[in-house]
């Protein structure tokens, strides 16, 4: 049986080892297995990055929805300027940003094998995150007492949905931080598995970055 | 993975028994066994999950097909009385939702699950338990959607669910709640599966398998997973907003409170247009495998095929507003999206020309799989051309909401995607089950399907240009629509017969195989090109006996054939000698698990609760929490090996290019001297 094979010239197999077809010879070099996986990035870390990429679109759509909704709030209804308390939210934003710092310190401690330091900093991160969520609950209560309920108007629905989604993300993050702490106390999380701390840290920093966007776009430009 | 320096890669030497870890939580014995229903319910094997996806999708295809026949019966003659207006709305909505989310997408998932790890030479996917979870999540989401028929009425707002038409005011039944929640559940399935498969392709390619040596199918499936990764969150947000509006009284689509109906349309179509490519690209990949094999030629212009796939993936994000030309988005938007829509036809055209060039001068073998692929190219081209007419906005304003649109998207989705998938069924059936489907029945089903398909949807072009509206349950006798509608209904039933022949073929071939009339096939019945043919048929649980070292595209083909200096192709080795016979023993595989199916079971309970009674939600929530707890505490594999315990996923961090616990034997198969293994 014969075949006309024009597009692929077939060199002798020994030569072909280094020769990728169609001028992609440099790709052959790219396939080096660093650290056991093809890319050199662990499965879990790649998964987390992909998940966060997906989350970007989630918050992108939510923020767009908020902007769209706010721009269509009818005249005279209760709006951003009536309820926002910038000094208060600035403080709680600062608290959340500081939790990113403590998260870095927790990971750094774990990487250096300082498990006591890890426990301190991871607890601090959880507490700062908890403070932020508590601040959000307080803020929601104040807004509600001002007359802004979830169903009051289009701004209320969009505002509570966006910040609520973010708050849920922070809360899930706190649960994961506490799980890390518990695992470390039970002895199943040591410096040899610092990558888990790093992964939760990635998530935590992402949630913080989203808050920077929300704070800037929603609170600082309420018009 | 290196072949020398990682002793833990070689978990067991050949000759040992297949290792089955004993327990998960201590109180609950781990599922085990290779046969019986348990082996399917709790499996984490990517091939079994792929087969489950395929089987479930075929069942939903029957459901969606019956809905299609009901629509055609209603429209067969003027003033049809088969369905009431309300029932018609439900039937056409569920037909669309079923075919898009429960048939084509899971069929693509079936092929990606079954083939991706094989084509890149991997042992399994990166996260086997998450993979099982994706399947059950999809299945329960699909069942959840379909239970709406019995629980107060199915969704009735179209598969696109335009708000506020899908809001409580215009759709007071629970139908659209089922839509919002059910698609949320299947969305979770798609998202998890997308992440899993991207990690698999990027991280688990066998030695030498650079991205530019991957088969085009692997490439297309990878692109689809990226599209899913970024499109699903957008529809998730849209569905959440709709759900909050309907269940909690939010105002996102409440026009009285100032809301703009365009919000839903933008969100939906930002998801919805990439979704179109999510549906078609897997079929493009399948055709790119089938056509070279049966043309006895390599694929023409491999880099062009890959780059045009990538281009489609990118440009697919910039054309969504062509679904909204008549919604008042403004002349600048219309012009811009009109142009981008015309541009996206270019990479698609490149693909079609490449398939033609592949066949050109080839020694064509008209097997059933080849016929379906050629049919798909032809039908998709027709659908693509009518698509270009939509890109011209003034023409589109005439075509919008007419049967011309219905004709267009059936030509691309049925004629392109579904025929492509059917081609894949015939092509890879021997790989999955060890025997070929009957070719004569297959060809019969092909020709009947082609006849029925064109008879159904061809006339819809005419009907649409005559002005017949879609989504309207009746038409009057003096409208001039009667003849072509009758033809379309006849065509629909011919199509149904075509599918019946296909299903009969599966039944008869299987029976013949079981009774020994049909011979089992070897590893490579079609003389094909990609790595999945380099192992036994059906594929053994451990995929490959040895790690394969890849040194070029179409590695497997080149191990069988040699091209002499004068261009003559001569056989280098028999497929049986090159391919692995699946006899390797003692290969460490991920263990079955209860938790994926239990976790997936909790989600529809949560959803029912939101619609009917919050207590059901609480039960569902507890099931979900318990399952996550069990999942986390259960090691993905051997309970003795504590380093496999994982917090939120089932892969080991950082080491091993296999899934958490999948280890390839250290003996590499570089194929450097296949002649030595030949007779």
C-alpha cells in the first residue's frame, strides 16, 4: 500500500527526534518537563490560575451590570450618594488590604519552616478578613435602615448583588484559611506542602484585588 | 516525567496485581470492582466517563428529537392543533435547551473525555474525581431541567431566555426557574470540566508531545475548554440576576424600575456567541481526524488549521451583538459587529478549504465516518453562507425572527456539529468498544439523515424569506406557507428514521459482537494517525503499557509507514506490532469514589428547594457539605499514602505528570526502532 505524502517530509526516525515539522523546531525545546509536569507548574496551581481567570469574567460581568443598572436609576430615588460612607468603607478596605500583607507573611513563614509564625499570620489574616465581612454586614444594615433594601430599586439590587458576591468570596476564603490552620494544628500541613498555602493565598489576593476595583469604581465614583 | 530519575513513578513492577486501595473514610468502604453498575456509578476512569457522557447525550437527543417532532407536527398544516400556544412555547424552549446544553455540549464532552488523554499520551485527566463530578453534575442538571414538565410546566421563554419576557410577569410558571437553576448546574459541570481538561492538556502531555505536535482534535478541544472557562461565568451572572429577579424580587430586568432589557441580551450573547463555537469546534476537530485518515494523506496545512481555530476562539468574543441588530444598539455598534462577523467567516473558510485540500488527490475511502464528515463539511458550508447573509445588517433586519434563522442555525449545529459528532461515533466506536458499527446500516442512516435533514431545513430558508415567523405556534392557510411546512414535517420524520437506523445499528452491532458474529478489531482498524490508536481496542483501563515518546506529528502513523526518498510510502511495521497490547499489569490507577455522584446529587436538591420549599434546600446543602467533607478527607488514592491527601482537589501538588496517583512505568516507548519490534 502506498501513499502520497507531500505535506510532511519524513526524515529517518533517528533524525526526526529533534525535528518538528512545519518550522516549529523551537517548540521541541519548549517541551521540557520541569518539576514533573509538562509546564513545570503543578496541577493544583494551574487549576487555581484558571479558576481565577474564570472569576475575572464573573466579577467583570457583575461590575458591568452594576454600572449599567446605576446609570438607569430614575431621578429622585435613593442612590449611591445618599448612602455611601466613604471614610468607613475606606477603613474596612484598608483592613482587607492589610490581610493580603499578613497572608504573604503567613506563606513566607511557612516557606521558612516557621510554623508558629504561620499560625499567627494565618489567624491574623482570617481576623482581618472577618473584620471586613463584619464591616460589610454593618454597612448593609445601615443602608437598609436608610431605606435601601434589596428590592427598593435597581441600584439596591445591583449594589447588594455585587458586594454580596464579593462578601461571599471573602467568607469562603476565611473558611479556607481556617481549614489551613486546622490542618496545620492536626499536623497534616507542614512546610513540605507550603504550596497549599500559596494557592489559598492566590485566591485571597485575587479577592482583595477585586475589592480594590469595586471600591474605586463603586464607592469613589458614585455618580 | 523523566524516565530515569523518579523512582516513585514506577509504583509497581509488571506482574503484580492491579492495586485497589481498600477504604476511604474507614467507615465507608471504597467502591471497587471493574464490572457491574457500581463500576459505572463510581468510576473515575476518563474513558468510562466519556462513554457515560455519550450515552446520556444520546438519550437526551431522543428527548429533544421528540420535542422537535412535536413542533413539526404542530406546524405541518395551517392552524395546527397538536399543541396549545403555551405548550408550544414550552416545547420549542426545551427543544433548544436540550439540544444545546444536553446533547451537543455533552457529546463534545464525551469525545474530549475519552480522547484528550489518549491523544496526548496521558494516563487519565489531571483530576479524575472532579471529572466524574462534572458528568454527574451535567446529568442531574439535565434531569432537573426535564422534571419541570411534571412540576408545573417547562421553561417557556426560549433557550435564550430573554428577560423581562422570562420574568415573573410574562412567565409566571416555575418553568424559567428551572431554566435558571438547571443551566446553573450544567454550567458548574462545564466549568469544572474545562479547568480539568485544560490542566490535563497543558500539564500531562507525554514526552515530546509539544503543543505543535498535538492532533488538531486536541487543539480544538483545548480551545473549546478555554471558551467555556471564560463564557460560563458570564451566563452564570445572567442566570443569577434572572433568578434573583424571579425569586427575591430584585429589579435587574424590571422595566418599571428603569431596567433596560438590553442587559440580558448583552450578557446572554457574550456567553451565547462563544457558545456557538463551543458547539462547532469539537466537530471541526473530529472532521480533522477523520478526513486525513480516509484520504490516506496528512492533514493539509496543520498550522493553518490550528491558527484558524485559535482565531475563531478569539474573534468569537467580538461578534455577539450580531444577535441584536434589531434591538436598537445603535448604528456604530451594528456596523462594527457586522464587520467582525464577516471577518470571522475567514478562519472558518480556511478550515473548509483545508479539508478540501486534504481530500484533493487523496485515495478516498468512503466509510460511514468519512461520509458523515464530508456531509458535515458540505452542510456546514451551506449554514456558514447563510450566516454571512446575517452579517449584512440590513438583510438581517429582514431575516431576524424568521425561519431563515432557524434554517441557518440548524445547518450549522445539526449539519455541522451533530453530523461531525456522528462521524466521530463511527470512527472511534471500535476504539471504545472493540468492534465496528455495521457499515451498511451506517451508510443507510447517513443517506436517510441527509435526505431528511435537507428536506426539513432547506425549505425553512424559503419560508423565512417569505416572512414566516419563528416561535409562533400557528399560521393561516392563506399565508402561502403550507406546502414547504408540510415538506419540512415530512423531512423531520425522515430524519427521525435516520436516527432510528443509527440506534438500531448500535443495537444490532453490539448483539452481533456479543454473539461472536462480529470479529473484534485490532488496535488500529482504520490505519489512523493519532496516539489513541496505539493501544488495544477497547482501551485498557491504564491506556498505554509504556510511556510513548513523541518525535513528530502523527507519530503513530510514522511508526507504521516510511516515506522513501522518491516519495514512495512503504510499510515499516504492522500496527499490531507498534501498538501496545494492553497487557501491562500493576499500573497504579486512581480509585473509584462515591463522593462525586453524591456531591452532584446535592445540587438539584438545593435548586428544588429554592423553587418549592427552603427545607429541601437545607437538605441539599447538607448533602453538598457532607460530600465536600468526605471528598476532602478521602485520599484520591491509596489511604496508606498520606501525601496524596488533598484539601480541595484530587491531584498531588507539583510532582508527577500523571493524575495524583497515576504513574507510568519507567520504560519509555520511543519508537526509535520499530523494526526491531516487528516480526
